[in-house]
C-alpha cells in the first residue's frame, strides 16, 4: 500500500506543489493510501453560499443542480464550487482504515461520522445522486470519500438524530468562534442571524455578554425576525437587506443606543455584505466573516476606504472543540433543538 502525506498532497493532480484545497484537480481514486480513511458517503451538506449559488445558476431545478454537482466532482475530484470556492461537509460510515493509522485513531470500521474538513479538499466519487433537499442545502448520494490523516471529524452523537447533528456540525466553527470572541458587556451585531449558523451564534453570544451586553440580530424578513424574537436568542432584532450598507448601519446604531459595536459576526450567504459588517463596528473592534460569500479584498480595501482600524477574522470553519460546543448548544436549548429538528429532520 502506498504511503501518503498527512495533508493529502499526494492526491493533488494540478497544479503540483499546492495543498488539496486550492488545487484545481485532485485524485479521487478510492484505493486508499496507508494513512487514509475510506468513507461510504450517505449525504453532502453543501455550504450555504455554494448551495445558494448552485440554486440560482440552475433556476432552482433539482435535476439541473444534480448534473452540476456531478460535473464539478467529475472534473475536480472533489465538491468545490468553482464560483464560491467552497464546499461543505459529508455524512457517512467508515469503510476502511489505512494500516499506518492503526492505533492512532479512535475510529473503527462501521462508525458513523461527519467530516469537519471542507468538501473543497476531500477526494470524492459519486455513484448516484438521490434526493436534493432544496431548503436545507442537503444532497443525498451514494458514493465514497477519503479523509486524510490530518482531517478532523465528529462521531455521530448517540442522543440526537443524524440529520440534526449533520446540520449543526456543518456550521460548528461559527458558534465556537463566537464563544471565543464575545466577552461580558460586549455589543454584538449578527448578520444572517436567522439562519442556522446565525441562530447558534446569537445563542452563544447571549450566553457570553451577560446582563450588560447587547446582542442584535439582522434578519431579511419579518417571519425570520419574529422567529429570532420567539427563540429569545437576541436582545433586539431588525429587518434589513445586508447588501444595503447605510440602511444596516443606521438601523444597527439605533438598536445599540447610537453606539458602534464591539463585534460583528457575518453569517450571510450572499455576496456584497462586507461593508454592512464593517461600518457599524468601532475602531479596534472585531468583524468575524463566517460567510464563504465574503470577498476579503472588498473587506480589506473597504475598511481602509472608510478609515476603520479593525480586527477582521477569516471564517475558519475550525476552532478547538467546535463540534462539542455546537452539539452542546442543542442539548442546552430546547427551543433551538426543536426548531432544527422541524427544519432538518
């Protein structure tokens, strides 16, 4: 059996010398190397920015979306949207473990897992696409994938439905980062607050700010704003189009007693929301761009253009203990769990 690099560079076809994520094409031969794990895949959870782009590009037609996904995987050897550059996560069952990992991984053949590394770097082969769940970014498939030695994952928890766990773990980096960033007394603005990552970030922020803080959620329509209010995961909420910078800015300051925010978390799944995240934040404040629709060029040059000295954080989907933090939120908050079970199960 061939020896592989722990970071998966042995799978890169072009261009040579890069890691699998930025590669244009990787090897998706499912004969594993000695340090790889083979997974029988049941479903893909496409990241929100990517799935929104796929829906719009294919006129919301499931058959056309399925063909588009197959074309991408066949061309690239992985599910990496060529427009957004992003992927998602997968759910499956461990089929084989390379001998070099014996004794080094707690996984065993037959374990049900969610991979916590992006599909944009995961070797994937799809035999068949089944049902596409248009409202929850989920694609049922029959196929196989490779998890590299450096790849992270979560075993399916025994106390919740696998679809519920998949939906939450897909965005685990967001609430875990919120837990790290938010401090007592902070004012926190969350764009895209009514989506699954936004709701979990709101909940985590509410836990952290304490009685002197202020968590404000931005929703795109009244039904979403009302849902946030009913969940009790933000102090205030307002409706705005996150691409309309000055409207967001004015409403955001009004919701924070005229003051700029300490932190903004962007969970929106469409482009051109960078400045709506930056403008309401004070100098030396923090903007966390979880959204994969973010243009970091627009963010950097836009902040410069309005004279904002900010800490801007790229939406890294991983932070320490992020899976455990996110699953625990569902255990702690029955309202959020009930909502997620209604939507995703």
